[in-house]
């Protein structure tokens, strides 16, 4: 298998501070790779470079095996990389349809907004993720956290994302809404989407990810199959930077090495 996204030897410094130092990471189609570490470990900076928000100082990004130049968020989107931030980046005063197409609206041949086409497309993609989500014409401020995640994920899906960066997708959600988001992630996996999951939540990490990678002080501590390490071992990597030695590191999913 060719990795969907491959980061090779990525470096990033802010003045004299080395935020990311020689980090390599991959995600394959239909795989969730969790990225963990304390605040300031470098994980968000790494993903912001992949998303085009920060320029890469040195290193290489490959998308589907080809070297990619990502210098802006538009470059990342054109390569099929979408980001779902913890804040979801939704306009609270607009409804779900308007948020889905915000900045990328469908227009008629006369240059006017094609509201009918946008609503029809929105209902289709929302239904694929959650058939019970029907109140799509109310301002998103009135939606539940789980429904807001549906809108954010649908925006990525509609614009043909092949890779997603999800930043703390279950933060501040209740048990039922968390269950809904977990189900959404599993549907994305089944559809072949590759996901980088930034999370501090161990149930999310162990419930959703195939592999996990821990960063500390801008460097990678280790990358392992999630099923082969324990929560205590992961915490040891996060807190003390202690590698797991009883199992080998793993840089590919199980199916590609079986």
C-alpha cells in the first residue's frame, strides 16, 4: 500500500524554539492515526503545516506517493486534505446548508446563489452521515455538539476530502454525542478516508485509532499499533518520553504487513 499522506523529516522553528524536529508520520486509506502529547509537544504545529496554516521549514510531504507543495490552506484542500478544528469553524448565525458551502457556494449560470442545488446536496451528504439530522435550516448555534460535528465533517466530505485532520472531535461532548462522533469516524474509515486524530482523550484514542504516535518536545517518542500498547504505556510516553520496548514500533497498518 502507498500511504495516503506521508510526512518525512519535518522541521519547524519559531525563532530559537524548535517546535517540530525531524518528525515522520504516515496515514493510509481507511486508517485512523492518533497523535498525542502534552500542550506544546508539537502535534498541533505538525498538523497545521500539513493543513497549510504554517510553512514547513524543511522536510517533505507526499500525497498518494507524490511530493506535494503545501503553502496555504487552499493548497491542502486542493490535495484532498481538510481540517476539522476543535472550534469547528462554523458561523453560528448561519444554517447548516450555508455553513456547508461557506466560501465555496454553488451559483447559477447568471451568477446568483443556487439555493435549491445547495440544499439538495446538503441533505444528501447530511443523510449519509446521520439520517436523523433534518433540522438543517436553523442557525447552527441551536444544534447539539454532535449535529455541529456532522456539519463540519460533511463539509469535508462534500469537497472530496481523502484525508482529515480532526482536532479533539469529542471535546466537551456528552456520552451520546461522543457515541455519534465515534460512529461518524467509523463511517469515514469505511469509506477509505485517512484520519489524523489529535486527542488527549484515551477512550477516543483506544476506541478509534489503528495506530498512535506520541510527541514530546517537538520530537516523536514512538509510533505503535494501538492494540499492542496499554494506556499506562501511552501515558509513560506522553509524560516521561519513555519508549515502549516490549513491542516493535509500527509505521504501517496491520493489513499491509500481514
